C-alpha cells in the first residue's frame, strides 16, 4: 500500500497538470492604441479559429458635428425668431428651446437633453418654412439642427470604423485596411499621407503580430473597455414652482423660510471622464472610482480641472458570463458635488424660469441623487474557453483613461493556481510534543456565487451602504501534510486503554481512544470548505463569515499487545496501522483588513470527529466535539515574500484540561518557480 507521504506530490500533479489543456484558446483578441495628430486611437484585431482576422479602429473623441458653427449664429437665429413671432406659438417655442440646448452645448454648459425624434420633427418643419421663405434659408437653422441630431446620436459613444475582414495577416493588405479605417474615424480633417499612414500601420502590424502569436502563462479572461469620453449626468435641484395666484412677496417669503411646496427639477450636465479606477477582488468589481470634470463654464472658471468623483457602495459580481449584462442595473453614486451644486443654480434658473430657488437649500442638498449607470461607460468582454464558467480575473487594480481606454484582464499565473504554505511549529520543536515539525498546506479558492446584497442579508443594521453580505461565495479544497518527529510519529495504545468488555465479547483487542489525540497525531488531511456567508463592513475594516467543512484525515497508530485465549500479553514488537478519521463542523471567523501589507484574523472552529477503525471506541471521559480557537496574522515583507503566524488552541468540549496548542510560522512557497517569487497578491492562509 502506498504510504500517505507520497500522496502530497501526486495530489499537486493531478491538480496542476490538466491546467495546461484547460487554458487552450481557439481565438484571440488584441487591443492597442496609437497617436495621430495629438489624438489617441484604439485598434482591435481578432483572430478566430479559422484564421480569419477582423480589424477596426475607434476613438473616444467623437466626430465633430460643429465645424463652422458659432454661438453668434444661434443668437442671430434666436433674435430673428423672437422678432418674427412676438406672440409666441408652440412651434416657435419648440424651436427656441432646441436652439437654447444647442447654445448650451457650444458654450460647454449643461446639456438640455432633447429626444432625437423631436429634433427630426423640428427639422422637417423648418425645412418646410425655408422652402417658402428665403430669409429663413439665410439663418442656417436646418444645418444647426442636423448637427445637433448628430451630436445626440454619436457624441455619447465612441466613433468606430467598419470592420475590415481578411483571411490572413499580410502586411500589404493590413496597410490598406489600416488607411481606410483611419480615414473613417479621423478626428482631424487632415488625413495622413500614404507614407505616414504606412509608418503607423507598420508599428501597429508588428505589435499585433507579436502579441497574437505569443502564448502567455497568464491567459486573458476578459477585456475591460471605457466606452466613451463624455457622459451626461442628471442632477436634481430643489425648487419651488411659482403659483400665479399667490403674491410674489408671499412666494419669496416661503422660499426664504423653506415652507413652500418643494419639488426637484433635473439639470443635465455633460461631464468629461478623466479616469476610471477598478479594483478586481475574488470575482467582483470591489471598488469603482470614476473621476469627471463637469462641462459647466461657471464651475470651470472657479475650479479649473478639479474632478468630481463617483464610487460604488458594494462589490459587483463579474465571475459569471451573464454578469456584464447586469451592468445596466448598477448605479455608481456621486461622492463630492458640493462645489458643483453652487453653480447649478445659474443653469437651473435659465432652464426653469417658472421656478424659484433657495440658494442655501441647493448648497446643502444631498449628493446621492446624481449617479452614472455603469453600462453607459464600461464594457466587460469575456473570452470564451472550453470547460470554463468562472470568467473573473486574478486580483488586480487597473486604470482606464481616454488615452488608454482598454485593459486586458488575466487569470493568475499557472504557478499561482495552487497556493502552498509551509509552516514550522515552534511547539513541535520540543521532542516531547507530537505537533508537526513541518507542515505543508495546499489550497485553492473556487468562486461559486459572487453576488452581494446590501446590509446583513438585506437588513440595514448599520448606515445604508456601510455593509454588504455575500453567501455561498466559494469552495476551498485543501490538503495538509505533517512531518512529525520520528519518535512521536505514532499514537501508541497501551494496556490502560483496552476496552476489556468489548475485547472479551469480540475476542479481538479493542481500545478506547481520546478524540483529541487522534486529531493531534494526524499525518495528512483532505478538507473541503464551503462558505455559507460573509458580512463585510468596509468602513470598520472588518469582515465576518461562517464556513462549513468536511474533512478526512489519517493517523498512524501502534500497540505492542495481543489477546489470545482470553489472555493479554506484551509482544515486544510494534503493531502499526492507519486510522481513518472523518470530521464535520463550522468555522466562524473575523478578518481585520486594515492594510494590504499585513492583516489579522481570529475565529472559533468547532468540529465533530469520527474514527473509521474497527474495535476503536471513544473514551467516555472525552467528548468527540473538538473546539479550536485561533489567531492568524500575515505580513508582506516585500513584493515576493509573505510571512504568516498562526496560534491555535484545541480542546475537547467542556474539558479544558484535555488540550494542546500550536504556534506556527509560515511562508508562501512557489513550487513552480526557481526564483521563489510569490507574486504581488497577498493570499491569506486558510484557518487551521
């Protein structure tokens, strides 16, 4: 029979070797950037399993709709309409409203959103008037409206060329496709010469060729893309609608005292996205920070390029292939718009002349009304692979900007699929104690459900947004192997532990065992942890959780006794065999997450143990419920070294005298790297 000591390397080989086949990808996508005329362009090249290549160029800077238009043109048209239609008609009011929206865009102020169908109808009416009145033709209103329609439809997302499809990646064909694609999306009216375009094409071509043929140890699992450079944000401004039946003096008094009927009016502000920071953690988008600059003249004059930040309250699941479809349900909330709130009054008074506004009320109004829908600005494009349902990347932080709008998200290196930690037991260094001199643990976290809900299972025990709960988050298989000092390797049974009644009845030696001793002398164990739930309190830097586990272990036992013809005797030789044990229980823990360089955790781990060995019965003096209490700590000494400390106490239920303890120092081992590099991500060892 194979000795247990050999199971450890076989376990590693069986888990790791198949990964070389699991990471095969039939198709590959390459994203990149290049600069032309001080504008950043993004390219995408996709190769499928049939060696068909698709190439396109895009830019977050939309094609300009306003070439040749000035604010004076709009003012001239507005003045003419006001003088021509002094009595004001519904048609003239509609036209004035849309021209006012156009003026706000040209002035880089708040955007007054108008439906495209409404603009279409207005264009038809204006063209009808222009056919009959030559003065209207001179106003140039139709081209203005057409430009505004284009602004509404194309300025909200990136400008992309048509996809160029080829059966191979030949340099001459690529140059032609590159020139044609660039001409379709170029922001500048001045196109490059053939020679300049070919130089750019050559740089892009060889970059694509190198990356598309490169086999990476960290396979790409998804691409995250910034979809646009500008986003429209709706701010709600408190106001009081004027009542024509009330005296103005009374209305002003109500506004000043805040006793009037208050309502909220929307003001839409176009914002330029400067940076999107994303933290990916265990199958979720844990933190999202979106920095924007509002296109509001009064704000820009006062605060220049000071950004306003939006952030999420709780992690967003990204591990499932359906998770990116749910981005439209996630609203990223504003966190600091107090300065902008002061400038919204100017815009609100211009747009809503039938309302009155209390300056102090606007300045103190809650920020939480303004938000950005995640799907408007962010896209997560997963890479399909066989035998794969978890599309989450390795834990990392990435940053997207208009000059770098796409990032590859990769799985962990093959050497990091399995985490191996080596521990030295300070107590076991004493030859009188059987604790493991050296202990190795290998484990892997497997995401199940990465969804989270607000509060504690929806119950807001703390301030809203200050906590969130996940349930059935992961499975964690793990293997532990103990190298015990040779003289204390076996759990010995002597005559005092014989169960005389059972021995006489069965005719075979039967022993009474101490459950804690059987647990303490285990040589190896296999365990499966199932996360039941985690409750995270980011403002308190705390996390609480409960895991369930099942465990199988093996203990080496020995005795030198025999029972024949009703008599006990000492053989003088050693009988040895393996004793199998099964254990089930819970793990209740608390994590302290103050810094990525160090951390602490503590917990309580009750488990019920059962022995799978004939003629061995539990000693009635001891219970089979084993209680474990532990404290873990880790410190990241540098980017490639992580030390762990663990202290634990084990005893049988309601019997504190029957106990033992361990004090261990551990180090993460990179079993597939000669350099011993452990990577940048700190992995907390599992609880004992």
